[in-house]
């Protein structure tokens, strides 16, 4: 049983989705503190061959609140206009915009639920069947912190393997996980180039860019291209 745990983000980069596909159960950490200036509500797309940051407006955002106590405050009009400007000639513009319309029209604007739904929409499109679980729905000990809390969640879910993003190498110790019978592995994404019009490739953009320029089969091939350390 392989488990992954991450905070939710709006249309994050490829590595986030690789982690979801690589595990059996994926926990969306919606009951942890919101990080101001993080990537929960923003990412980069392609504009005129360069990275362009987009940001989704939030209501009541504060580092003193949990993610699931914050709400979406955006009407997405500017967002859709920007995407039309940047991607209207992309080969998969229409199916991608259909996906995004499904995502942004979700009636519940609570941030955790909204982002959970966005993940589910994209995963259905890509035919990925990982079990997605909200952290707030687990009956767990919320007094635990850091890797002790992660190990606790893994035990609740019956995991014998925990996959973490490569950036967590300084946060978690393999020996501590092993003492609880859990094999800790870090996923290192390979961000291979794909065609973005006739421009020089710009790596590490939002999943929106990948969806605009690639078919589901092509995206799944990208999602399977990573290393476990």
C-alpha cells in the first residue's frame, strides 16, 4: 500500500500529479495552516514564450487559518480571458477549457473542497484511479507534528510505503519511517520537453500548460517518467 500526502494546490506542476498517480491513496492536507505567499492559489503559464504568473483570488486568507477555513473569492473572468489570450491556438485548448469550466464552476467555494474537486476532474480526464482522501475526514491525532503525523496517517491507512516529493528530503528520515515498518521514498520528476507552439521549451509550468499541448496518453507517459530515491 503506497500513500502520498500533500497540501492542495490549484493546477500545480507535473511533479505533483506524478506523486498522485504513483500511489494507491493520496491524502489532501486540507486541515493544516495556510501558507501566505505559497503556491496554493497561483502558478505559471506560458505567455509570449515566457513564464507568466497567474493568481486566484481568495477570501479570508490568513496564515492564522487552516486551508479548509478559507474560500475562493475569484469570479475567474480575468483568468479565462488570460487563458484564451495565451492558448486559443493550442491543440487541446477546447477540451482543457471544458475541464477548467467544470472546475471553476464548482458551487462549494471552501478552498479545500474546491481544490479537491479540481484534482478529481483532471484525474478523471486522465483515467487515473488513485483514491483521494481529505485529511480533515480522517479520525487522527491532530496534536502530532511533522513526520510523526505523516507516519500516523500512514498507519491509519495501512501503508507500508510512503512517497514524498523530492523537496522533503530534509524533512523526513528514512530510518524513522523504517522503524514503523514504512519504506520512505522520494519522487524526483523528470520534466521532459514537449512542444509549446514553436517556442523554446519552458519547463515547470502549471498542469494547464501540459493539458493545452498534450493528449491524455501523452500526459500519462509524462506522469510515469520519474525516479524514486
